[in-house]
């Protein structure tokens, strides 16, 4: 026995669930990025670019789009911010020797 509107409703529910999941994931990523630059984060006292502290997109840009230039960017950040700096959102603390 088939019901005429059941297939359309099932497709709509799957699409709606997918949109909700993507929205929840984006909200989580934004909240995590905000936490990474907030005073509540344990590494907020160390200098460094805020974009690098927020997410891995900063590293992705230099490594993937500029073909592996992130090590050069870390060297430039050391010159700009000093010996200790944050270069990744999670425990990305580098000290120049």
C-alpha cells in the first residue's frame, strides 16, 4: 500500500534535517572560534594574529592555497610578534630558539 504524499514528505524531512545539522555545525564552529580569542581561553595572553587563533583556515590558506608557505608565515609572525606566539587555535604555541 502506498501513500501519495509520503515520498515527498520523507525527502523534505531529510533535507530539513540536513540543513539543521549543517546550521548546528556552523554555529558550533563560530562559538568555538569566539572562545579561542576570548579571555576565557588559557592561551589568550600570548600574542599572535587573531585569525590564526580562531580557526585552522589561516593555516589552510598558506599551506594549500599558497602551496606550503605557512612555515614562512610563522617566521614572519615571529619577527612581528616576538619569541612566543599563538599560530594555531589549539595549543599552537611556538617559541623561537
